[in-house]
């Protein structure tokens, strides 16, 4: 489903990704963990080409973006439609209501008729438990509610893969649960997900596979139970110990 | 009270001493000049302000976009334009457009010359306001739009400019109100707008202080009404911002 080969990303002198090779199967939930600066967020942003990789290639389903040669803007826009991202800071559009935020993608990017887009958005907001908040502006919603709108907005794009960039890191502790629950439901539906998070319990409960990254490389990859009970690499052990 | 003993101050004072006949004459002049002044405002000052603001704003948006574009020649053209307009007096620009170009055979009528001059001026000043407003929108907004697959122009139209508009209303209102008053400079290139009417009437009856005070009050009233509109606009656009 997703196939990443030889992915490098350099910011000036700083090499953030040092050759990532990774496969994700359809319907799989992959959780990426690692210390800050390990490149996990950059990897996720590369999947949506919010960062253009320095070299390497990414294939999602049967569409390939090869970064060893310059990639045209239009190609990037088209490749982006394979995935949709949920941001740490939600990044909702503050001048639009919850409903309008979710309608925007289908209407503007997919050219769906307004009535249909509205129906779709209402359904998705109901699905994330916000059926009664359609006409609220983001600032009128709690962080957890905003993030659930963010998830609905991403789902409205009907991506082949959902990308979550530390979706609960900006939330008050008591609001984390409602967002994780929505994500769990999505995982149960069989949506392919790549999640960068510090929520180890979520990783343990929901992930099919956990990937540990450090200093721009994938250090270890295994089933959550193996990762959390018997990590193979020394670096992984250190990191997991620090969390306890 | 030393200045009262001064000759000219005394003259000033004498002029203002109460005299029923004089009072009546003042009222007469104030009244009879009101209509021509308002006509100057309605026929020239306000249309000139509105037309140039719309044209100037369009020019300003283009200039701001050129400034933030990644295409170097666009950046340079925008920079040179803004620098030239901001670095030279408006009155001098108007003189170049009207008298200067006229002297080499490029004759532009007073009103169109004023429209061109003021539009170029508003375009330059407002472009900086708009550029700053666009840059004030968080990077995450661009990224969210990009993530959704929006093109650059879709992102601007749907996400960035609507938010930048809210930010730019107070400073653009400043520009607009400044423009209302600046149009009085068009009197120097023979546009018979409100201030020129006042000059003409004063030249006829010599009541200079009266007429210029009257015209000042009219400008003030117009600007006051505009600031009320600004308040309404701000409230309208603030509905999506937490207080």
C-alpha cells in the first residue's frame, strides 16, 4: 500500500532523514515513536509532501513520487490527495464553522456539489460525535472537539491513508481520551493510518506495528507487544525506559 | 496675555468682536456656500476617493502578492514601485502626472490624472498593509490548505485572504480616511473638489477663515461617518475570533 524507499531529507546542513525504507500494508495502523528530533514528524510530513524529500521515492497504492528528480508542483498537488493529515495544532480554518471546515475539501478540491458536500460533512461530524456543533466556529470548541473536527476534515478528503501528527500533544489531559477513541474507531473500520504519537497506551492497544525512530533512521520495527516487552535494540530500551 | 497687546492679535480679536451685522453676513456665507461645497464633495471628493480606493486596493493586492512571490523579477518590480511612490511627495506625483506630462504633449484631464495619481499612491501604501496581513496568518493555515490538495490560488482565495482581510481592516481604514483628506491635493491640479470650491468662494468674498473652517468641519464629518463604518466592519469580521 505505502512503500517508502531510500528517503532522505536535508534542511541545509542538517540531515533529518537518513535513508528510510518502510512498507505499510492496507488497513494497517502503524505508530511511529521516538525522541524529539528523531525525524518522525518529518517522515510523516514527507508522506504528504509538506516537506519535499531530498531524494528517495514514495509509492502510495499505485502512484509513485520519485524525488531523485525535480517533482512538478501539479504532481505534488495530485500526490497529496492520497493522504490526509491531522495536525498537532489542529490548523482548522478559524473563519469557517465546523461544517464549513469539513465541506471545504470536497467542495473546493474535489468539486463536489454544495448540497452533497454538506450531507457528507454532517455525516462525518456526527461520526466524530459533533453532530450538534455544526455551526460552531473553532474558537467556540474545546481542543478535543477542534481536533475531532480536524479528523472529520481529513476524512472528508477520502484519503487512502490518514496521517496523524501528534494529534493529542496540544490537548489538556482530560481531552485526550475523546480524540483517541475516535482514532480507535477509525482503526477498527480498517482505515490505513500512520500515527506519530507519545501515547504509548494507544500504540499498545491499537497499532498493528510500532516503529521506533532515532536520529533520522528506523531503529526497530515490531508488533507492539514485542516492542514494549522485549525491545531488541539498546537505543529502544533506553527510550522506553525514559518513558516509565 | 502678552500676545493680546501685539497688533496683529488685536486685529484678530477685533474681527471677532460681536457685531450683529457681521454675524448675519457670516451665517449667510456659511449657508450659501454649504451647497456648492457639498456638491464638490458629492461630485468629486467622494467619487475620487471611492474609485481610487478600489483601484488602489486591487493594485495593492497584486503588489503584495508580487512581493511575497518566489519569482525574483516580480519582487523587484513591486519593491521599486513601492519605494518610488513612498519616497516622493504625493503633490509632486500629481504635478508630474498633470503638468509634467501635459508639457510634453501627454495631456490627461484633471480628474483622470487625480485618479491615476491617488490609485498609484494607495496601491503602494496599502500593499505593505496587505503584505503584513498575509504574513501574519500562521504557517499552519497554508499547510492545512496544501494538505487538502488546494492550489496556491485556492489557498489564497479560500483560506489566507479572508483571514488577512480581518487583520487589515483597521490599517486599511486609516489609508481610506487618509485618502479622503488627501483628495484635497487634487485642487492643485484643477479638480474642483470640495477644497477647491472653498478656495474659489473665499477668493470671491475674502472670508478665508470662515470658509476653510467650514470645509474642515465637512471633512471631519465625512471621516467621522467613515470611522463608524469601520467599527461595523470590524465587528462583522470579528465574529470568528474569540475575545
